[in-house]
C-alpha cells in the first residue's frame, strides 16, 4: 500500500523562490573584479534569475542541453546556478585552473551550447575557442560599459541579454531526477569525466548540508563560500544558504588572507568553507594583522586533509573548524568529523585524534571499506580497505566515458581512497589508490606529468608522486631514470616541461633513481614509490 502523501518533486528553483519569499531583503554581497562590492537581495536575485531563464529559452536551448560557466563566486554565477537548471538545462561549471587543453576537452565532451564567462577568463577562452565547434555563443558576465574587447565570436553581454526580459517565469514542473548540473573530475586516470547532478540529489544534499553537524545554518548566519563555485557546486553552499535564509558573501577571485579577512569583518561572516591552503593564508594573515577574525564561528575544511596544527590555530581564535570529506562524485559532503557527547570524556589529544579524521557519514549516505578480495573489512580503526559509498547524492555513473570501473558489482561507488573506520564510525584516509597529486585543492595528474617528462630524450622513465607540503597539502616530485649516458640538468628539464604543463604542475624537485619499482604487469608501483620518496626532505631530492 502506498502512502497518501504528495509527491512534490524536489526542484532547485524552489530553493531561491523560498528565499525570495521568506528572506526577501536578506543580502547577497559579491566581490567585483575591480575589488568593489556588489550588493542585492534574494528578492532581486530571484527576479534576475527569472529574467535569465527567459533569456536562455530565447537563445533557443532545448531541454537537457548544457550551458558552461567559467566564473568566480559572484552574483551572476549564482543566477546561472538557478536559472539554467530551473529552465530545464544543465549548468556545467568549468574549472578555469585546468590546462587549456583539458578545458577544451571538457567543453567539447559536455557539448556545451553556450559558455558564460567572467571577464577575467576571456583571454583563456579566446585561446581555445577555435577548437570548440559545438559552442553556439559566448556570454560575458558583465555590463556593457565593462565589456572587454574580445575575439570570441559573437560575444554577448550578460546584462544586455537579460535586460529586456520579463522578470516572471513559470519554472517547469520537471521530474526531480532531471539533470541539473555537471562538474568534471580531473583527478583519475584517463580523460576527465563528467559527473551529472540531478535536482533531487542537489536539494537533498543541500538539506543534509544545512544540518547542525555540517554547516549548521540559520537566517542569523552570514555564509562565505570560499570554495569555488566550479568545485562541486561550492560544496552546496549556494543552495544551503538560501534554504536557511542566511546572507551570502561571494568573494570573487580575491582569495588571499587579507581580502577574505576584510569580508569577514565588514560583512559579518559567521560560516565559511574551503580547502586547507586557503585557511593557511587566512590564519597567517590573522597572525600578522593581530586579527581575531570575529565574528567567524565555524569553518568547514575539506578537499584535502586538515592538519592538527590548523585545527589548533582555529580553536585558539574561538572558531570551530569542522573537517569534512567528499568528492566531485558525491556532491560532495559525505562525512564530517564532528564530535558527539560520547567523546566529551576523552583527553584533548584523543579528541584531536578524532577531529583530524575524515569523520562519520551523514544520514543519507552510507560507507564501507572493502579489501582487495572484495570482502568487507571490519570497523576496528586498524584494518584498511577501499572506501565505497552510496546514497541519493552519490553518482551512479559518469556522463560520457564510463567503463563502470568506479562501481562495485553491487552498485557502490568506489572512491579510490584507502581508509580505516573506528568502531564508532570515524573514517580516516590512510592512503590513496588513485594516481593523482592534490595541490591546493586542485588535482595534478601524475600520469599526465610522467607522460610529458618521458617525452624528453634524456628521460627513460619518470614517476610523479606527491610529497607533503605545509602550504599546498602536496607538491609534485618527479623521480627519474635517465637513458644510459644521458645528462640532464634541472634547468633543462624545467624548460622542457614549462610549455607543456600548467604552471602550478611544475615539480618542486627531482630525484634521480637507478630503477623504479614495477608490478608484475609492468605498471609503476606507486604505493612503494610513495614509501620510498615521499619524505619532504628526501636525501636524494636534488637538482639533476
Ligand atoms: P575532488 O573530486 O576533486 O573533490 O577530490 C576528492 C578527493 O579529494 C577524495 O577522494 C580524497 O582523495 C580527497 N579529499 C577530499 N576531502 C579530503 C579530506 N578531508 N582529507 C583528505 N583527503 C580529502
């Protein structure tokens, strides 16, 4: 027998309409490119999103088509977050920090029909536009007077595009499983893969994220997502904040400690979220400027492991740091390391030991660890296994290239993180099966780096591994075997690599080796390489 309750679909525009109705005057403050601030309210954001939805329909888009964005956190990006999926299209947020060739691949793979771009990223897009045959047009996210001169074919001005449009739009009553957003993961081997969110997954994830052990939002909060809107929907905050009626502060492209501290102070930010690298620069600024960062009271730290020292520095300022784990494929939040009353009796050291783990699963998501033999491992805090997760905001497949390898035979998503779980459910990442390096919250593909390096005539074999780095989490180190009789200086190798990789992919140092460890099938044994060469001050790390 079915229950007799309404099956009202969970749809994204309802979130903004809720905020516009019940928190109409609550502000959204955005940092502009020129450093100034733009301010408006949820009421205005909803009106302009409806205008944008009319404009998208007028452009001739058909249901399900993808609209790309290359933009910082700002009010126009927020409007796209609502209008694109609300009108039945898919909002594809593109990471501008990727190498241009990867961006070209991603836009073509997603088959983006239009790309909305911040003026900052116009030069980047101009470089790849000739290789984007499917894109029908570009929209520069600015007003007429600030339009840059551009070679982008038929570039439109955002404000002109929406200016003449009505501010009424009837959001279609979509199936809640309709695709709403898209974000590529560039971390795993091979080409980047598209993760396709739905209205339902997005709304459920945002409802979970608002809970007290995660963002814990109310209408008294002022929320500043530092995590970019091109990284897994800014961890859901652009949805969580309007749901709760919290004021939103969008920091644009200025993510240095001083600029963030200014927004915290001037706009009264109480809750924020970002990767450890960002927090390090904020904490260093706070130390130097003797700034208490008031009224900031909670920060979510994720994307890379939060070091104990960082947690202590936040504690000392009276700010609660919350360590969380997630992935692009998981919307992203799955676990948070929030202590509960059963931990009250523990010593400060024991409590810190738990707080720096990745934490317990939120209701709605499930996790397990599995051994190489496919057998589920015990939650004893010592036995490790591959972390697998499932739940309504976890992906069930990839957009185009899907070999199904990321899923277990019974349908769990295989994360690539090797973890332990304590008896009371605190998960900790102890290693990584995926062959990637995470630096400042962004992925460096070690395989791509190795392939470029072995293109050099003096290099016989190369292995890229991440070595721990206080500021960036990890930095790439290249372990090299040279061809017999070959000579190579670090300077020569750097010169060779520079035009072939993104600037921030450049290895910090090189290690020469006689041989590299391999598996029986000839693959590099990355875990062994990490064991041998990971130490930050490895004795063999030197200029070639
Ligand atoms: P992404 O899809 O780019 O968000 O990257 C997800 C991956 O980042 C995870 O599978 C982990 O390897 C890593 N990661 C995310 N959060 C954490 C964390 N709190 N601690 C350690 N690694 C993390």
